[in-house]
C-alpha cells in the first residue's frame, strides 16, 4: 500500500473526530484505541522507512539475504494493519449513515378474477367514469366502447413494491418517506415508444427520471409551547387511512379516514395536542391546507417557464379540519370528525396530453365534505375489531358547464346537490395458534346518487368507497410469520347510478354489477 504517513494522518485526524462528534454509537474506549493504534503505526511507519532504505541498499548490492524476507514480512504486517484501520473507519461511516436513515420494504403480489355485467355506456360507465373508478385506462376504453352485456378477466396480476424511510433528524424534527411502484404484470400499453420500449426492458433502457413518491414529509414538534403542537409539511400520509389497516393487517397508516380522503396530497397540517384540556387520551385538533389541482405549462415542449400558470383553471385549494380522540371509556378506540372544503374543482384532471375530458379547463365550483368515523380494536376482549363511518357532501356549482354536460354534479352546472355514504364492518381474530391466529372480516359500504369522495388513491382494483350503490366485501387473512401473510377476498358491487368517483355531470340510473375474487401475498421487512 503506497499511502504515505502524512496523508494517512490527515485522513484519520479529519474522519475519526468527525464521526465522534456526529454520532453516539462509537464508544469512547474504541475511539481511544484507534488513536493509540495511530500512534503505534507512526512508529511502525518510521521503522518501515528505514527498512525500505535498507532493502534498496541490499538490492543495489544484489544481496538477497534472509533479513530482506523479514523486512518484507514486517512491511506486509504494517500494510495489513493500515488496511484494517481503513476498513474500521469505513464501517463506522456506514453505520453512521444507517443510524440516521432507516429503511424498510414491502412487496405485494395479487391476482384478481373479475366479471362486470351490464356496463354498456347506455346504463353505466363512460370512459371517464371507469378511469375515475380505478379501472386502468386501456381496460376502461375497451369497456366503454363495447356493446356486450358482460366482460371477464380471470388472470389480472399486479405487483406493488414500496420502500419506506424515516429519520430522527433531531429531538424535535423527524422525516418520513415512501417510494412506490404499482403495476400490472407485463404492462406495455402506454405506446409512448412504439414496440421498442415495453415491460420487458423498461428498467434496462434509457428513459425518464420519474420516481413515484407516495409520501415525503417532516414532522416538527417545537419544544416549550404552552400546549403540544406539531407542524407537518410535505407530501402527506393521506392514503390507506382508517379503517383500512384492519384489512391490510397493519397499524394505522394515515391521518384521514379513508371514506373521505384516500389519495396522495401535498400540504401543511398543524396539530394541537388536547389531552390535558379535554382529559381524553390521544386527543388532537388538526388544521390542514393543500392543493387538489394546479395548472401549469409543463406539458408544452420548449416552454421557457414551465412552472408558470397556463391561465386556464385556477388552483384547486383544499382547507380541512379534523378532531380526533379515543372514544371515552373504550380502550384502543378512535373517533374522527372531519370537514373538508375543496374550492374551484376543475373540468380537467390532467394536462392537455392526458385530458380525460376534451373540454376547456375551467372551474366548476366548490364542494363540501364532512364525516364521522369510529373504530375499536379487540372490543371487550372478544378478538373483534369494529368500525363505522359516515360521509356527506354538498356541491356549490358556479354555473359553468362545458359542452352543456360537464357541470358540477349536474349537466347544466346550476343545481346544487347533496349526497351521503355509509361504511361499516368487522374483523375477527380466530384464537387458533397452530394457524398463527388467522383473521376473517366483512365490510359493507353504500353511496347515494350524488355521493362524492376523494378516494382516487385507493390500492383496490376498483374504487369501492366512491361507489354510488352497494359494496359487499369479505376476506380471510392467513399469517405465515411476522413478515408474510396471504389474503383471500370476495367482492360484489351493485351500481345504482353512473359515474361513481366523478364529480362532473348528472348521475344516471345503472344496472351494472361487479364480481371480483382475488388472492394476494404481502411481504414486509
């Protein structure tokens, strides 16, 4: 090894103390041992220099005596010590990085077999409605353009991969993040690059720098406040909210009840801790601000300022308040009361290249959403988890109706309408240890003619909580160990009205129905 003494001393003088200052994971004894080894190595290096000079003299005299072998052996031993010390420093640096940012991962593989009946555009789904209900665009286009009474897909496989991250930045500041990939097996329908780029080579061919960020936010809890408060800023934990953790066999994943909001959102939330003023456990009041839509020129190639507003629809701002607490006197319980105001909902839900509705992009009006959610784990020590949610909405159209049919919950954009939804269910843990205490559950939800929810981020194949009609959902969870479980499920949907999940146009009567059977494997580590 040809590292000289000066460069080694500078490296260690800078690296080792820096590590000691930035992490508490290096014991003082270990730090002192490294310094002692450095001092010893300085003497060894001096001896090595003398040995090298002696070797050069011997080589010049062609005197290959046994002492040279001893000197070479000493040289090798000192070199090995230096390598060990470098490896120690590298290991400490790696450990420091890992201690700051924690990683986890999860992989879900799922196969669905579904059948849709009476879906023709005359009595149910247009292309827009199907997409907003969660059907992939290509399948939705096929369904909307078909004149058959039913369709079946008994081999729909998907993969969902997530990387979870968190870091305790300081005593009052914490970071959370999640990256996500969710795709159909062999999905090659975008057609953006012809037949050359498809699912067989998408991750091995040059492409875009897109990275799907499900959530990325910081929680700041300043100290010394008269009442506890927290400020959450970034891409929020607004997906997979209560009570979806029951079906997903995990802990609570989101701030907001799933019946009201289940989607990826950016914004700011201020949380006030009210345990002491109310005397109730886990009590808080949240105030939230975010954007449901922002229009800019990023779809126009060569635009000088792609971040500027394109002077079409204005921004869709969202304001919300949530009060949550444990239900008094019931352990492991949760109640949440919600109110959301969405302003200036647009005709267009994407840029001009992906516009679901080929109409000018304008504001259609405002929408109010409200709800109440209750749930409890292991009610009365019975092994049964229970939940019940209610949601309501009221539209405030501004009179705009592009094309004469795209008004807010109406064709003319004039009438104001109200809707509601109910969502309830249970999960029971079977006390049978040889099968690792499996679970089975049942859920039911109903939405009225004018029900609207912000649940476009659902991980289900269909957006069931937006349904204008009834949904019956049964499932069985089989744990294998703490990392792996399987879930078998059956779902039946009866649509009473069209355009579930869409806030545009007047809903029409529907006789459509959906039957879905699925099996999934979920691994988390």
